[in-house]
């Protein structure tokens, strides 16, 4: 069956794109609109009872030029939506949010089947975590080679990881069993599927210690292993049902965080992934340069790289982000969005913490956090998600 002729508006759109070197077809325009990538033409009355005319939205030409350059057979429309949105193009909001939600909650859990209604969910989570960890542990490492090499150079330079000034704040490891990449996968999967019901402070402390060099002083791990007055991370809440950490399936919390975020916050989270990778490479370069200077007998007056390296060891979070960046320097689209959602979740969690522990020493955030994460946290704090806004008095 012959296709109908393109409308005057589409003919003008194709011509405008052609002036910028693109050659879209009417069929492609139809396909992009059906996928939600391109807004439909706007209808306006022609006046004096002459029916209506269609006009192209102002942003459509930029989108068509970009889609013409980046779409190809086999590419998922959701990937195109995410990449175009990340590039600053005005993809329709419903398409953007649907693509974000799909990617943010995709933890590569291999077509996971939910347990039967009468099954014990905790047992099911343990079985799934063990099965998937066994399946994928051979594809993962605890620390990337560059981190291990830098740690080895620091030790060879005679710089102690057991810092004397921090020793009083670390009571020693709760568990001295060797920790492997399989253990990390098991903990991660259990935390995703069960939240704090399956992930204790001890588990989080074990990750902090496992990512640190052997013998390092890790006060944050000790705080989790031996909390003062029995306070647990899972207990931190706002008194209205909102907890600091997910109390159940973390994918539900991620969905809420993504759904509540503004488009500006989503785009900033996407861009933060690039900044995270640049930060990781810059930090490694700086530490290696400082170690080179020390080895040459020319110690620099200050060592900001080494200082940041030890912050990561001491507090854990920076070390985790450094690991993530080095293990996956050029993530594919869905993996990048998953990482962006993780950063959004962390930054939102910092706003949660401010609300739940108002007397915390948050002035230290700019010193302790990587710049990309602190900037994202500040952006979210300036426009709080609905669940964190103060409740209006009745």
C-alpha cells in the first residue's frame, strides 16, 4: 500500500534538516514519533473555517538532525532517548522518564523470577544472590589493577596505611575472613533485592574494609561495626516513614528517586558520570606523579592527590566510586544510566541525611566528597524531591 505524502510541515522539517547535512525520510519521522523520540507536529486553526494546519515544534529540527546522525538499525529507541537527553536535546519528557526508569532498575539480574507468594523472601534473596554471584564472579574483580598498583607503590614508599592519628577511631575488623569479589556481588545483590532487611551495617563495613589496602585504618567501617548507643543506619528515618536506606527492594526506592527528580537533576546525574571518570583518572595521575617525585627524592611541598587517596580509604565512599569509574571507563548507554541513577540516589540520600540528622557536620561535604558528587548533592538540595519537602501544617 502506498504511503501518503508527507505533510507540508514534515516536508519543511526534512528540508530544514537537509540544510544542516541530514537526510531523514518521512518513514523515519513516523518511526521516531511512534517511539516517542520526536514530538508530533502542532495543530493550529487556519482561520475563517478553513480547517487546521500543522507546524513543526521549534526543537524538532535539532532532534531530527541528531537522530539522523545517531540512529541505525538495531539501536533501541530507549538508548537513543537517553543519549539525546544527555546531550541536552529536548526529548519528550514521558519518553525520557520511561527510559530512565527502565535503565535505573536494570541490575542485570538475568530475567529474575519473583518468589512464589507463599515463599520466604529472605531465603529466596539468599538463593538468588548466591546463584548470580557464582555465575558472574569470574567476570568481576574486587579492585582494578591501577588501584592495586598505586596501593603497592604507596606501601613501597614507606607510607603507612595504618595512620597513627586515626588508630583510636578504628577498633579493628569485626570479621577477619578473606573478602572476595564473589562476596561483594552477593552483598550487592542482597542489598538491591532486600534493602536493610538483608543488608546490615556489618555488611557495609565489610565492603569498606575489603576495598581498602591490607592493614589500613578505616574508621567509618569501625563506626558501622561498633555503633555508639546501638544506632544502626537502618534506624535513621524522618519519623514519617522515610528511611535513609531502602527498607525493602531498592529498585522501588530508585524508581521513586528517578520519578521525583527534575529533568535538570536527571541530566546533571547523567553528566556526573563523565565527571566521575575524569575525576578518577585525574586522581590516579596526581598520586602517581607525587609518588614519582618522592621516588626521585624531590618530595612536593603538598600532596593533594595522596591526601584524597587516603580520604577514600578512610571513609570508603570515594574508594567505591573510584573503583566503579576505573572498572567501567566507557559504559554502554544503559550501564551509564544505571551509574547515573546510583549517583542520583547517593546525592538524594545526602539531602535525606540533612533532613534526618540536622546537627550533622555537613560543612565537611566539600572536603570529603568528590566535586562531581558534591555538586550534584547541592543541585538536589536546592530543589528537593517531593518526599523530602517539609510537610505543610494542616
